[in-house]
């Protein structure tokens, strides 16, 4: 299995910090590392699903929301427009941006 490793560092302007290291299967983009818990209701595709949507149409989105909820939960006490310095590290390069939580 060919892995893609991504490091996310969030430095909040109040001095707090959060760090996430994840591994994805490069071919399927399935999360390899992370919490293994049952997802909450909002992570299920049926949650507030529009009438035209069928779960068979979006298997990737369903998988992504189920796999990412643990990270999302880490930000439950943060306001979406809070400013943060985000550093994303991958094998090939490092990305940095000062932005809001909702964009980071």
C-alpha cells in the first residue's frame, strides 16, 4: 500500500495549538490512521439529505465525513472565524497560511 502522510499544525493567535498527523491510502484516499469510533449522526449522508441525493451517488463524501469527524470534534470549542496559522506538511513541500478556522 502506497501511503500519503500529511501533517497539520494549527497555531491559534491565543497561544493554543493543535497537531494532526494523518496517513491516507494514496490510491483510495482512505484514512489509515485516526480514531476508530462510530460516527455521529451529522457524519452520515442521510443527515439533512436533499430530496435529489442518493447515497450511491457520493460514496467518497460519505466515507470522508465518517473518517474526519474525530478531527472536526477537536474544533468544537472554536469559532469558525477565529484566526489561525496553519502549516501543512507533506513529503514534497510545506504549506503555510494565516487564515480562519473555516478556511484552514
